[in-house]
C-alpha cells in the first residue's frame, strides 16, 4: 500500500498545516533569538572601568530596539498561530506566500541592528518601519489568499472573524506608517511609538473567544 | 464543522501549553547554543604558535562565563518545564508574561559575552547578575500570575508545591544579589559564586516527587 | 520487555523517517534564518545621514542574494518533504547521505554572504552556483539511492513519479550550470537568472497530485 | 484531577525521554548549523578578482574543519539517539549529565573555527581534539551512569549491547588521542586523521540490528 498516493489533502488538514506551522515556528524562534546579535560588546581601550560603564549606558538604543523587535515578532508569531487555527488546508500558493512572509520575519534582525546603532538617524527608523510594514503586508496577503472566497479556511468561519483578523494586521501597517510620518516631526516621538505599537496587541480582541490564543 | 470555533481552552489544556512550551524550548535551545559566540577566535600576528597558546589560555574567563550561563539557562529550562507541568491552561496574559521571560533568556548571551571579555570589571559582573535577576523576577511573575488564586494551575496542586516552586526562583535572585554585593569585597569571590549558583539546583528538591523532572 | 530490541524498521517506517525529518527541518530552519547575517550593518563615519542612506542602497546585492538563497533553500525544504513522503524506511546509508545533504544546506549561508559582498565578481557567482549544485547533486544522490531498485520507497510508487522527482532536482543543476556559463557572457544576466531559478519551482508539477506538498 | 501529581516516571518513560531528546536535538541542529560561521567572507582590497579567488582557495582548512566537525557532531547525534533508544526513564542526575554533554557539543563551533584559521598550528589541532575528547568522555559518562547496574535502561537489554555501545564511544576518544600524538610526528597526518575518524562510524556495527538507527 502506498501511503502518500491516497493522500487527500482536504481530509487530512491537520497534518498539512502542522508541518508548515512547525517550520514557521522554527524560523520565528530563531529570528527572535538572533536579535541579540544586534547588540555588540563594546570595545574599551585599556579596559577602562568608567568608559565601559558609559558605553553600556550608551547602548540603550540597542536594548530598546531589541525589545521592540522581540515584541513585534511575538505579535506576528501569535497572529500566525491564530490565523492557522482558521486555515484548514494548504496548497502550493499558500506555502509560497507563507515562505515569503517567513523571509520578511527572518530579515527583521537586520533593521533591528541598524536601528540600534543609528537610532538618531531618520533613515534607520524609516527603514525599520518599512521592513515591518512589508512583513505586515505579506502577512495580510497570506490571510487574504487563504480567506478569500473561503478558499482554504474552515467553511463555517464567521465573516466577522475573517474581517477582524485582517483588520488587526492592517492596523499595524497604519501604526508603523504613522511612525514613519512622525520622523518628520520628532524622531523621539517616532521611536517611542515603535515601543508602544506592540502593546496594542496586548489588548483583548473581539476575535479571542473564537480563536485559541 | 469549524474546528477552532468550539475550542474550549479549559478542556484542551495539553494542546494550548504544548504549543507555548515548544516555542519556549526553541528559544531556550537557540539562546543556550548561541552562547559560544561570546568566545572569539583570537587574532595572532604572524600566526605565532606561542602567542596563540597564551591567547587560548587567556580566554579562560570566556570559557567560564560560557559554562556559567549554559548552566543557569539549563536551570531556567528545567524550572520552566516543571512549572508548566503544573499549569493547566493558557491565556493572553500568561502568553505575554512568558514572552517577556523568553526575551530575558534571549538577552543572556550579551551579558555572557561581556563578562567573558571584561571579567575583571565590576560593572560587567554587576550587569551580568542584574540580567539574570531580571530574568528570575519575570519568571517569578509568570508563576505568581499562573498560581495566584489557582488562576491557571491544576486545581488540586498542593499549596506547599506552589510555595516551594516560587521559593526556588527567588532564592536564585538572592544568590545573584549576593554576587553583586560581593563585587565590592572581592571580584574573584563574586566570579566563583557565579559558577557555584547553578550547582545549587543540582540538589534534589522536596517538590521533585510531585513534578516530572 | 525491551522496546527497541523487537524493533522491526520495515514495520515502523513513520517513526524512523519522522526523526530524520525533524532533525532535517531544524537544520533547514536554522540555515535559512542565519542567511540574514550575510548583510552587515554599515559603518558610517560621524553617523552621516546621507552616507548611511547611500550605504543602505549599496547593500542591494546583499538583499537580493538573501532573497535568492531564502527561495532556493525553501525549494530544497519543500522537495525534501515531498521526497520523504515517498520514502518508507531509513537505513544507515540513507542517514549519512541525508547528513551530507544537510551539510551542503548548512554551507549555503557562506556563498550567500560572499555573493552579497562581491556580487560584481565572476568568481563569487561561480562559487555560489557551484555550492548550490553540489547540494543538488547530493540531494539527487539521496533520491537515487532511496528509489533505486525501490530500495527504501513505498513499493507501489509509480515509476513516473520516481523519474519526475529526480528530474526536478537535475533541472535545477542544469539551471545553475547555465548561470555559471552566463557569467562569461554577462554577469548581470547571470545574477538575474539566480533570482529567477527558484520561481521555476513555483509552477505546479505533474507529481503534485501524487505527493503532499 | 491533578495530572502531574500522579506522575510515575517509571511508568511513562516515553514522555520523559522524549522531552529531553527534543531539547537535545535542538542543540545538535543549532550547533551543527552554526559551524558555518567559522568560515569568514574574506576582505579583499579593491575587490581584486584574482585576489578573491586566491583567498577562497586559501580557506580550504576552514572548509575541511567545517566538514570534519559536521561529521563528528552527526556521529554524536546518531549515537545519542541510539543510546536513548535503550534508556527507559530519566532522573535529575541523567538530566544534568546530558546537559553537560550538550554544553560540550555547543562548544564545538569554537575549536572548529580555531582549527579553520590556525590549521598549521599544533596547538589548534590539540585544542580541537581535546574538545572532542572531553565531549566523548562526558558522553561515555552519560551512558555509564544510565547503564550501570541497569539503572535507567530497559531491564532486558543484553549486556553485550551495553558494552558495545560504550566501546564505540571510547574508541573515538582513542582515535582523537592518536590524532593528538600524531601532531608531534606530522601535522598533515593528524589533520587527515581528523577527517577519517567520523568515517569509522559509517561502518555497520554489530549493535545495529538491536537498535533503531
């Protein structure tokens, strides 16, 4: 008997999305842990104690961009899981859209390092926000494809849940776009907003009762 | 039929905490393995043999801080598993508290590198101990939230087990605080203590018979 | 009763290849996420804003080689899973062939970094293509060994599926060989081909209905 | 009902060692993939083509030490799985012995980088062999503890299997000790031996029929 020959994807959704989710979880866990390499051990001439202390304080933009990125990747991870609770089966297009999304997630350590080193530069903040927003837009694309015409989601999913799930992604894109606009008013305000945006996703959502968090 | 719509968290605890634990295990395994990057291959002019040998010996603070951090992250990993043996279900707050804890764990490679390079500096030792202590306090927060008013733990968990589990975290915080205080007496004594603290958790605990180690 | 003593591999294929696949997935996920370290945060004297912007633009070969490698490792990952859907059991030779393949996958971040830094150099493009092709040839070796004389695959696997699966690997080797040849005509044409090759695997294949994607 | 309270380790061996094995597999997969960072992209003044080519050739000790370490970590990974097929249950001592072993595995990328850069130095070869041997000795310790007085292994495991499993670890320690001794005769011979040792484990073993490979 040939096991995979009789494999009807529609009848074995759990297996299919489980594999995709496990790979995704791996990329999430690795990308989030690699963020720490954005913070470099300072080089201090003659191992001067006062100088080392000053340099450790001076790394605060690095600590904050580490925290901001850890939080927003956590948000994407939680959102990805919530989304795949609603997706019943996979296909080649979904697989590639998801891989494009993972590529964006794996890219985030670079703009995070950049922001940690050049936090006082408008271009670093804009680059960071743009990278998060591309990630968000691709993530929305995954959801739009899977949920459009109920293509790959459980057939009884309430349309309200479909809409709110999409809206929660797009609102993040709006937030980071505001952060970009803010750089032309105040870099400090923009940087503060970067730390606050992930906190929005701490708030309970109306879709929570419907989806396993 | 919509699978996640009828999802009663209280009735499917294993699934919920399994996912959270798998992600946590990933971050633990990655953070613990990345510690090795704190030890840099020395640059030796003209590839001088004697000089290379001296520099490899001179890296001993790097080897020891690698070992100390590997051991304490192991302690957190074992403790995290013991804790989640007692936690029956998850919610949004627990998820975020756990992510805050993982952020602290993912941060540890930085103070470990720092201690390896600047082991003779009080500020490096204090920074290292402070990083571990913040991790410990957030870890205690996870437990305090989950076990407070038996919020998310198995209802029959003996209150003695709840107390001992918390006490074992806080004693670590006390130990590292002592290591900070010791830096004002003897840096060597403080560094030795950093190596000894994880060994405390090798000792059998009264809660072991109740929890899968 | 001794569990592993009575272990008949042929009767427990799922367990055997599951373990091998989980380890492989780990290496895939890590290698693909480590690619980002090929892109280094630029060092800008005096934190000059215009200079930082120019340098971020100048990194475009790094962004493109990151994307090209992320895509081709994804292709290998998907192909590896499709292949192991057809493989029913493992043995020592398959284990080592698979490990040799994983070694090639784990090597890819190095030529990717190289290509990002020296994209205008023929030698960097050839080195990159050669690395991918060695990976492809070893991957073909895994399949040739497993499917040869139906050694380790499900006995009823249609010979057409066996052939198409092998052909899809070898066509990639041909593509990258063309990219090598192209470097003697136009480096730009060669680099464009590197970005296009993974897209070939986005196309549906005649073996898809037979294999879980 | 409290799930973990009634947890009898002896009656649920699969669960206990599964968790420990999953964490170990994570560390193995990460350590083996991080080896690639031992090979640094060369810095070539003025992006000179001939010079880049020469430098890529000059990295051959790095490629070989990458391959040697990838192979020997694979050997440890396979051996670890074979060992845990025979281990029926865990305890605190086994957990810590296993963590000490994983610490040694996670350390291997450092001597590998060192050997890649300073392959013509006796001290680098000795350091590399010593690191592998400490790993091997600790691995033997795990097995000696688990199998001694049939402490944690399946009660019917033939004593011959216990002996051969231990012997296969110790023979590796002997091999690397010979490689150390050889450095005083010929560095080249020693380096060749480092590449050959893992191949020994490609040979079928008399314990294979008894253990799932």
